């Protein structure tokens, strides 16, 4: 009997909070521009994308957890190369269609719809590497813990996971009050990420060696975990 692909519902936190940003076909073409992405990240988009992409290698099977505006998915597909395999999973069908368009001409890259907080969206130990770029701050704490747990479980022994996201700035950071307002108005779940120890969200974390670096006065973090082989 043919199997019917399972379609996850768009979570309420996404439709209620971020409809304007990710689910509206009128705003999507305006937001998915390098200039906008660069402005949102205070000119650091290229540097942050590069810092994530350089963690991966040609030939790897790489999972990108959720779509990202700008050229990031193409960068990852080019990093794993023709011998590798990039899979992008996003819960919003409009985002899956958009990233498929952006990945046109790169046969090593595919995208599919799925809820990364659900236990059966990604197979255990199926990937050499997983990249989670600016997803966790847009997700409420319970779903965030589920996503971290599922993504850690998806890394094969010897494989790697990379999180890039917001972080608590140094107290003197000139953007600290501005970012506090941005989070208050537009990103209601972000503040709860800033002091969170991401590995502590999952019981799998003890299987990994962790290294965290911060960038731009502590506003951003890159957290790399390597699963013991
Ligand atoms: C990666 S985050 C934010 C990225 C960044 N702010 C940018 O400029 O694109 C946005 C994506 O996460 C997706 N997303 C949110 N919750 C998800 C979940 N539980 N499973 C899969 N995708 C999810 C949304 O549909 C959206 O496309």
C-alpha cells in the first residue's frame, strides 16, 4: 500500500506570533532579501552564516532545522557539495516552497514539511551534522526543549550539531536596551533563551562534547556539540 507523507499542523505559537513574518505570501518576498536579513542582524548576517557553514564538510548528510531568509541554505548545500546531502525541514508549507525555489539547481538539496518539535519528524542518528540557525529564540520554552532533544537525537555518533542564536549581551552593550524592546514587541520567546543553557534542555547532551563562543559583544552565540563516537 502506498504511504501518504504525514503533514504536521502549523503550531499555534507560529501562526499567532509570526504570521506576518513567515506565513504571509505578501511579506515573504520583502523579508527574504539579503539587505533585510543583514539589517536584522546588525550587519552580522554574513559572518554568522559563515561561522555556521564552516563547521560542515563536503560529503556530509546535513539537516538544516527550519528555513532561514537569505542565502543560508544555498551556502550549506554548497558546503556539503555534490557528494553530500542537505535536507531542510520546516513546518510552514510556504517556507518549504520558498526554499525549494532558492535551492533550484542544487540536486544535493531537498526540503520537506515537518514539525521539529514532534518526536517522529527526524530519524534517530540519521545525520552526520545538524544546523539550527536562529530557530530557538522564536519558539516557546516547551517546544524549544523538544526541538533540541529531537535534533541531538538525530546526530549520529561522531557527528556534529551547531546552534547559532541570540545570547545575553554584556551589560555595557550599546544595543542591549534596543534589543530588549525588539524582543518585547516582536520576539516574545527570545528573552527566555538568553540565559538558557541549550545542552541542558536534553538528556542526550551528556553524549556530546560542547564548545560555545559568543560574537558581537555577546549578542550572538555559536554552540557546537560533537557526539562521542
Ligand atoms: C529559523 S526561524 C528564524 C530565522 C531567521 N529569523 C530568518 O531571518 O529567517 C524561522 C522558521 O522557523 C520555522 N519553524 C518555527 N517552528 C518550527 C518547528 N516547530 N518546526 C519546523 N520549523 C519551524 C518557521 O516556519 C520559519 O520558517
